[in-house]
C-alpha cells in the first residue's frame, strides 16, 4: 500500500502540467519541422527561380546566336547565288575578239568583209562581204567549218555585182562555246 500525501488538486495540476509540457514539446517539434520545411522550400524556390532566370538568359543568348547564324547563312546563300550567276555569265561569255580574229584568219586575200552581225542570245553570227570569185567565198566557208569556233556554217547568197566586178555573199553560223 502506498500512501499518497499529495492532495488530489495538486496531482491534477501536475498531470495537467505534464500533458501541457508534452503538448508544448510536440508543438515545438512540429513548429521546428515546419520552419525547416518552409526554409527548405523557400531556398528551393529561390534556387529554381534563379535557375529559370539563368536558363531564360541562356535561351535568349542562343536565340540571338541562331538569329545571327540565320542572317549569316542568308548572306552566304545570297553570295553563293551571286557567285553562281557570275559563273553562269562567265561560262556563257563569248570572246568576240577570238571570233573576229578567226574570221580574219579564215578570210582569203581577195575577200573583203563588209559587215559582221552577232547575236548573244541565239549564239549566231552573220557575215556579209565581197569576193573576187565564188571560189574565194567557198574557201572562207570551208575555213570557218574547220574552225573550232563555228558550226552549222551556211552559205546563203552569192550575187555578182557587175559595177564592182565582184561577188557579194552572206554566211551565217552558230558560235561554239569558247572556254
């Protein structure tokens, strides 16, 4: 048998204080846990926000670089297009001096060239002139046919001019590509 000399009121009060101490301990633990959780979430949110800001800056920088690259790429395409046009013009260029020189070398002594008409679009040339004989006209035609600069050489007309005592002629041909 135990004797309890503590009055019931004080016992009740001590029991209530003990429960209150436990409640306060649990509250302090929960409060510390929620404070820790809040601080952790706040730090995480701040870190994530800073990461998002940094990532957005990097994205903007990359987009700027991509825009620069596209501008550069467009400039390169324009330059390449211009270079292709230049190459095309260069490849289609007719060296008229070589053609005139070839015609002059193909002309016998007794042939006088009156006019040379050219067309860059159709790559044709027409020659008209005078010759002492039809044989001289045939010689210039044959020499032009043998030249690497002319093809499809056509002798179209030959008329005798009694006043000048010579034959007029017209020769037309297609110009071969000169490289």
